[in-house]
C-alpha cells in the first residue's frame, strides 16, 4: 500500500485516487480546540479501522464505513469545492446527482479495497493549530508488511461539530488535486458536467463489480 492509497480510496474519483481541498463556500466556523480535534480524529480513525478489520460480510462493513464518512467528513463542502466553478454551471438536478455520486464513490472506493487494508492501524502524532477555526492532526498509518506513513487531517467545525475538511499527504492537499482532475474532465468534454456524472457512474459500477468478485 503506498502512502496515499488509504485516504485516496476514501475520496477517490473516476480518474485517480485522490481528493480534498479548501471549501468554495465555507459556513461560519467557530474556534476549533486542538484537544477536541485530536480526540475527534482518534474516534473517527478507531471506528474506520474497526470497520475495515471487521470479520463481517463486505456489505455490512460498507454500511459501517458509510456511517463513519457521513458522520465525520464534510462530504457536502468537500464535494462542492472539488466541483469548483462547475458547480455554478451545473443544473440543480446535476448538482443533486453529483453529490449523490460523490458520496457513493467515496464509500465504494474504500469497500472495494477492504482486502488490501486488512490489519491497518493508526496512532496519533502531533496536533497543531492552523488558524483559529481549524486544526491539523497528524496520524501514523501502519499495515503489516508495509512501511508506516504519515497523514495529516485538517479538522474544522461545521454546524457546531468537528469534521474532516482536508487531508494532507506528503505535503499535498488531496482535495486540491481532485479539483484539478474533475475540472480537466469537464473541460475536455465542452464544459458539460454531465460527462463527469457519466464517468462517476461508470466508476461506481466498476467498483461494485470488483467488490463482488
């Protein structure tokens, strides 16, 4: 497993396993306490690892992963940022379809790779205050037979609750990378958001087929 694959598959797209960036429209944030952020990531990581390593059938583990992602990741904010300027050109129906597909892509990318991540574990590293309203929490990810690697989780307060709003792998904001890739796909198809939606549906179908093998 390379250094980015675990988080990338949580946030993967039809085109590359990468994700996350800064919100295009950020709700009002309250000051995020550094200890609260670290505790939040401890709990989120524990629950995600428990789902991945569970002996339950894949369908059950996928539901558990989905619950963690919906609870702990600002899926709406991240998804809107990744679509970027194309959000404004998409129709309301396309916006709704995109958000549904975006969430499903996150879930399917991780559940289709359960076998690759068995035995994964993590420990907390150092936390640091980025700004008054977000904290960067470092984690060390370990898996049997692989070298440990570091991931930084940016935690902000969304609607009064801590949420993951960015992930930094090897100094790179993964959602910024994803935004560039989505925009390139739409641009290559004459600015049609529908082309992205089609590609996302195809990716979900491929992941579902992989999961069923």
